[in-house]
C-alpha cells in the first residue's frame, strides 16, 4: 500500500515540524528528508 506509507511519512514529518518550532530549528532536516522520500514514493510509476 503506497498511500499508507506516504501518510505515515507525512505524519512523522509533521511531528518533526512541531519539534522544530518547540525545541530546535535543526529538526527541520529530517522533515525535509521525509518530504523528499514522499515525493519519490508519489512519483514512482505504477
């Protein structure tokens, strides 16, 4: 299930974004990495 993987990545990335605002700006790095992984997953041919 490709969409489930994308949803999970998105939720984790949102969690890192929350940590970015609450704790430290460096948490933006894993959020960006997860965003790139999501894009690759969505762009894969069926």
